[in-house]
C-alpha cells in the first residue's frame, strides 16, 4: 500500500496551536483535532518546509502581541513552538528546503492570482505560493501526488486559474 504524503502549510499548524487553549474557537479546536489525527496516522508521510517554521513563529508572535485571546501568551508561544519542533526532532515531520527559484516562481504565481491575465483576483499570498511550489516539488521528487494540508480556501480558487497543480497536489482542508 502506497503511503499518503501530506505537506502542512502554516495555517494548519496555526489551527493546531490556536486549538490548544482553553478558550479556543470551535474552528481552531476542530483544526487541532484534524491535524493531530494526521500526525497520529502512522500510514502517512508528513512534511513541511523551512518557510512554515519561520512563518509559524511569526504568526504565533503576532497572536501573542495582538492579544486576540488572553491565553495567547508567552507560555502558549513556547508550548506551540515546542510542539512543532518536537514533531521535527522526533522524526515525525520532515522539513523540506525551498526549491531553487521558489521566490521568483512565487512572484509569477501571485501575478496570475492577482489578475494580471484578466482573472478575478484571488487572495493567494507570497507564502501560499511558496508552500504550493514546495509541495509540488516534493511531489515531483517522490513521483507521487501529495496532499497540501491547509485551511486556506483560496488554494482551490487558485487551482481553478492554474489547473496544472492539480496533477501534483490535492488540497486537504483541515477545517
């Protein structure tokens, strides 16, 4: 049986972190449960990227500084960081490097998404593009389709503009 290959973008891990607090929203609790189920499934091969690690740490800090919830404090940031780094250190989560020319490719994809060719604008950001490029590169390396675990609803909209990516990546919504 071929294993499932799952690439996590940053928002998947943010739902995991934000779902860990006592006053978590229903959405974040559901996202945490879904991510945990994927991590617990030994038949899956899991990966993320260097981009995810730094973007995750940045997003945690923003949540803590913004005071969105009182439980998003320094202790929460430390626990959330420890969770992610523990998955990596324990060998459960592989860290993929950014492919060569990922930034240049991301700029092209963002221009397409933002309507350069007469397409309606899609909220497809720089890091979304880098995540898609990294997941696609992994799929090519594996010779197998991968799933991109996300909570970003603009990925499917982007695929409508650029269906080539559907040959490499399936979107797996975690919430």
